[in-house]
């Protein structure tokens, strides 16, 4: 087992955003870097010191995919533990709605390789592990009987 030798405290805190369009497709980004390199993921990132969770979601989405978003609410929590890679993340996953903008890759040649909308019933196989709880939460909510 490799021990994390950086000065970073583990676990690290992150956020992610579930963004859906008018066709009920979800926005995913291709990760060019670890954690979870070479997977499709919901957009998001790490929380800066003293940054509020919701402010971080709004900032990260603007930085990564150039969308202005509004928080709907906390969808779920996700935990990623990969001890052999020195990775332990706890992420708050928010559901957001787009207020303005068209999704585009703001980190071309960097952390993000591609930005793409996917139908919830036709998701790619190689999803980042911290994206799975978000998809599961959406599926559970869709399957739950509505109480009116």
C-alpha cells in the first residue's frame, strides 16, 4: 500500500454537479487526469479552503464547462477511496439548473478531454466511481412513486 506523501490532508473534499438539459440528458466530462483518469464524470472539483460547498459548485461549473448554474439541492454524497493511489475524496453532489450559457470545454488540453450530453438510459460504461452515486440517486428518484 502506498502512503500519501504530499502535505495534503486526507480525506479531501470535493463537489460535483448533475446538470440536465431539456431532453433530460446529463452532462458528463472526460477526465484527462486523476483521480479517475480516462472516465466520464459529472463536472466538479475540489473545495478551496474556506469556500462554501454551493459556491464551489457554481465556480467549478463555470470554470470547467462555462455554464452559469443555480443550485436546486443536494442530491447525494459520494466517497472515493483508492488507498493504493493515495486518494480519498468525499464529495457533495448537487443537482443544478442552467441559468445561462452553452456547455463547452474550458479546459481543452488540460483536465477535461471532452464535454458531452448523455441520455440517462444510454450512459457510457466507463463512468467515474464518484459519478455512480449521482446516477443511482437520479434513478431511485425516477422510480419512486410520487406523493401528491
